[in-house]
């Protein structure tokens, strides 16, 4: 698939990102992952992100990214697969090469590691990755890697295979300036946590598609919302927001709208399992574990969209914290 073809595909419909499945020892569970990807590919997603943020790119070695992409390609049928890519420039270039060799249709360039940088540094980083691959590249604007309009324009001029811009800042003024300045040179993807909650505002700013976390376990509902948004059916949009996404909804009993860290684990519970099977790492101290509230049980019944989600053991959808725990410092030890 050429970069220009990928741009057209991304612009055509809803996107999503399968969680990556792991065995209890932390190794990649290929069979379980492929089953999930194959199930999602039955639905009308324009493309799927493999080894992206929700796909735990941060938990994978560079060679594992290639393995995940290859597994996704084998299971996805005709659905394009976009690989996660990131870290420092040289590692990102290596991952880009591995993803391309594994058959990826494109790359999502996530923020580089840890530090902030000036616009010139960000420009050089993105340009180097684009020049290292023949794949179409989508740059993810968020956290410590926020490109300004002028920098993105330079990159669009200098990198023919830069075909997309994904926003994770939620800054409508910046997004609107970018879409107005670059026009149809790029496709524009929403990347806020549980983007459905921000979709109306950013759609008005020119972000016409987005990656949906809830597509992982209620794809029909996710597509219904997306089609209503694009079709101007505000009544349906509001109904779904209130009945499913609102923190007041019984479906979202955790009290948080961030489906990427609170809903993906319940959706991966085994049928009949207890809520403690949905334990997830603490985002602050990853080696600690918390358990979800009773909302975990919602993943085992009928959803507002009328479909039952695919059930995957929690340990298969979240890499155990052993790697982090083994290398963590003793915070209580005196120097």
C-alpha cells in the first residue's frame, strides 16, 4: 500500500488499536492476539494499529514489535495494519525497518522517550524516521512531542510519506490552525483517551476520524457512534454518550471516562471470572496492582450495542509487571 493510498484509507472510516496479549511470563501470546485481531477485522474498521500505545508499544522490544505486526497482518485479512513506532531516533528507525519487513501498511510515530525538545529537534527526529522507511507515517502530537503548525508544514513539504497527523493534546485552537493551514495535505486523526468524548468538538476543527478504544470490545456500538457523528445524527451521538460513555452511566461505574485505562481490562475478563481478574498495573507505580470495581462485570453481559465482547484473560491483554519490578530501585534503601 502506498502512502497516498493509506492516507485515503485512514480518512475513510473508524480506526482502532487491539490490545496486545501476553502469557503470564510476559511473552507474546500470538494465538490469543490473532484471535482478537481476526474478530475485530470482521467489523468495518478502516485500519487497525498494532503495537501502538494501547497495544503496549512501551512493553515491547523492537523485535517484538515486528512479531506483533506480522501476527496482526496474518489475522487481519484485508484490514490494513499500522505499526507503532517510537523512542529515540535510531531506535525508531530500527523499529520502522522491522515493521516494514513484517508487512505493516503504515507507521504511527509515537512521542520520543522522556525529554522535551525544541521544534528543530522534533523536526529532525520525524524527518529522519520518515526518510528511513517507504511506509506512510502518521505523527502523534502529544505529551513531550507537540509539533507547532510551522514545523508540521516543514515536515509536510520535506517528507512525501508523512501522510497523517494524530492529535492527543485536545487543544482545539492548535488543531484548527493545523487543519486550516495544511488542508488536505494530511489526514487528521483524533487520539484523545476515549476520543468519543471529544469527537464533536474536534470534528468541527477538521479531525474527521479517530482511533476508538471501545472498538476493542463493543465494535458495533463504536461504529454506530462514528457513523452518527459523521452523518450529523446528533440525537444518536448524545444518546450513546449519555447511556454508555457518561460517568453517570451504569456501564461506566468506575466513575472515569478514560476507557483506555479503565474499560479495556474489564472487557478482557473471562466469562464468569470475578472482578479481581481485571487487576491492572498502577499507572504511577507499575509493579503495584489495583483491582477494578464491580464495573468489571459489564464486560460479560450484553452491551448497549447489543453485542457480547470477545473475552480474553486479563493476563493476556496486559503484560505482567515483572520486567518493571525486577529492575526497579529499592526506594526505601538508604544511600
